[in-house]
């Protein structure tokens, strides 16, 4: 269970005191350091371990196969080369119109405001993304604004990263106000894992920013397993729902983490307890270093059929894959669609 010490800390304190040493993470979980191979240390050098202590507090002591631990602990298998697993699986380099801007879909426009994350998920499709070359600077806003105005079909902006909720409330409000100044923008979507790994990020100031915006706000959180959603996390998410802010969840199907119908069914019900609606279940993006999380199309199809058979339709997330160059997420059901 979560250490209640972290519920008393503000989110900035938690964000500045992450676990970044694999040996410390194993020690906190009462696991033998011998289980950390030299290859795993090298994997951490290539893609650094970052995980909030509050999230570590949700992991099971002594369990080397804890589903939350497997998502964040560097592994020597990340160093292997596998055909089809590449550094830019979604073709975002081509969609990167200017610093901070990704325009892949007709009506939606994505801003990568920061390269920072509260947690480094080992399957992250942007683990190789060149953030430092793409972060929008203060004087980039006029160019971004002009681009939006030149694309009148865009009515929704997605704040992404990195994780936009690692930004201060002041910076977040500044970007929201900029977008509010453009009449064509009706919707603002925020994609973030922070409310799951540092629930204290959902504070009164943040809620006030969202509920006082003229934009229709949709917060899309990222939770893969019901164990991530302890009572405190659910109560924090419920605060947003009570303020009429739409909260959705997207998950990734991951081998060893949530690749069973029972686990996915439990996740949907637990999300619903917090007022969060299941949105997407993503098939793993084929990013270099994440092959060990992959499942075969047949396995995925079987798992999803069992989910359909055990959940009411409103709690079934859409099974999708993102394909580079396509104008929308590709729905998957039936092996032939893979």
C-alpha cells in the first residue's frame, strides 16, 4: 500500500525526489541486488530509471514480478535488437512540423511542451524522441499560433510530452490561456501519467485552472493495472469528475503486466470506481527496447474476446494500434486486422 507520508507532501517535492538508482529501487522492495544484471544497469544508462516513491509504495514487497515494478525496472532485454522495433515507430519525425508541434490528425494538434516525465515507462514509444531539439520556447508561440490559424480544421489541442503535468501550474495556465485566445480551439486534451504516479498533482489550483477554462477539458490518464489505483488515487481522480471534467484512461497491453482478461476487467471496474472511463487499450508500439512486452496477434485477440465477454460494453476500452502515416488510430478486432 502507498506510504501515507507521500500523501502529505506536495507534488513538486515528490517530483524532485524520484528513485533513479535501480539498486535503491530493489532495496526499497526488499529484493536482492543480485537480481539486477549488468545489462540492466546498461539499459538504465540508455534510458534512465525514474519512478516516484509514492508509486513504488504501491508495489508488492519481495515480488520481482510485481506488475508495477515490471513497467519501470530497466531490463537487459531492452538491449536486444529485434526486426521491426525502431526508434520512431509512429513516424513522428515526419509529423514534427516545428518545435513542440506534432500534426498527424486532421482536427487534432499535439504540443510536446516538455520532455520531462515523472516516471520512465520502459515501453514508452517516445523513449528515443529528441526532446531537446523540439521543445517550444517562449518566442515560438507566434509561429505555433500562426500555424493553428492556417489550419482551420483544427479544433482540439492535445498537451503531451514528456508529461505536461510536470509543468508548474503557472506554465500550464499560460499555455491554456494562449490556446483560449484562438476561437477555433474548442477542446483541450491533456495526456498524463502523473495523476496515477503522483496523485497529489491533482490539487485545488490545478482543478481551478481546468474548471475555469472556456475550453472543454479532457484529461486522459494512463493506468495499466488496478494495483496502480489505490483508494487515495481514486479519490483524487474523483475530484476532477465532480467538477465536470471528463477523465478517460488509456492502457497498453503488456506481457507480464496486464496480458490477461481478468486483470483488464479488474482495471476497468476499478477505473469506474473513480469515475474514469476506459478509453483505449493500445497494442504495444514497436519501439526499440520494448520487444519483451509484446504479445502475438492471436494472443491479443483471445485476450480481448475474453474482456468483451466479461464486461458491459461501456467499460470495454477500444483495442487500437497506431500506424505511422495513418490519419486515425486503427481499431483492432479479429486476427486479420493485425
